[in-house]
C-alpha cells in the first residue's frame, strides 16, 4: 500500500481497534489458479501472535475453503469520503487545488489456514455471534437455534485462520494540509451531512486533535 509518512499508522492498539470496529473484510489469497477474493466478517484475537490472528469462515463450496497456506491479505476499509477542491481556501485565491479522497484502511498479511473441526467451528460461530449481536436489544445466540440445525450448518462451512505477519494502517485524514484547509474540509463535510461525511469529519477531528486545527 502506498504510504506517505503523514498517513502512516503504526500503533498496534489503534490498528486493532479499527479492525474490530470495521469487522468486515475483503480477503484476497494468491493461488495457483490466480487470486481468490471473498467478502466476509473476520474476528480478531489480538493477543494471539505478535500482531494478532484473524478468524472467519466461508461456505464449503467457496474456493477459499481450499486455500490452505495461501499467502493472503485481509483489507479492512473504514470511513471514507470524497474531498472537494472547493473546500480549500486556496480555491478562491490561487486556484491551485485538486480534489482527493480521504479514508482509513488496514491491511493484514499472513498465510491462510483452514479447519473444519465441528467443535472449533461452533466456538467460532459463538464468538462471531457474540461480537455482532452485542448491540442488539435482545441478542441472538447460537443456542437459540435447534442443535441439529446448527450441526447441519457447521458441516456446510470451513473455518479460516490468518495469523498476521505484517500489519499496515493508513489514515488519510488531511494531516498533510494546513489548519485552514482542514477547517474547510470539515465545514464541507458537515454541510453535506449523511453518515459517510459525518464519520469522516469525526475521524479527521480525532486524527488532528492537538495539531491546532
């Protein structure tokens, strides 16, 4: 990933927090037949290995189920938004401005492992369910479904484990711009409204807190 110094995020707690918050990944694996790509939720076990380990599952018919030991990359894309050149003060004076796109992204690299032990798969489903149901008024649990139904579903999936060997984070949040430029970007995002703009504005304010903007 192209990584200008201003946008590089190396703090492990921040990278782990982003992975947990985003939760949904694009998983890309290199195989003899080419690239395999799946879009799946991945669960982080932060203390398993130097950078943590990711877990997920796919349907047994998914080609990723056969990607044992394949070099892989899990891409977590966080808040992102278009940034208009018209939001910079320089647009009105010298005009030498161009638009861009701000975003947060985390890349987790490692060899993909697979497993199909029913007990291990069931525990993974319990953990994934607990992670994503915790905000629900009445959280659904795996035990809410009939046991034979869960067993049939377990036989139809394959577990994935990706021990992270390299972790990259890019927080492109106008850190390379002046305080006046950032204020212009924030004003533009706030005026637009909408979830994507609000999330980006919040991320910019957090990233540049203490910088004078």
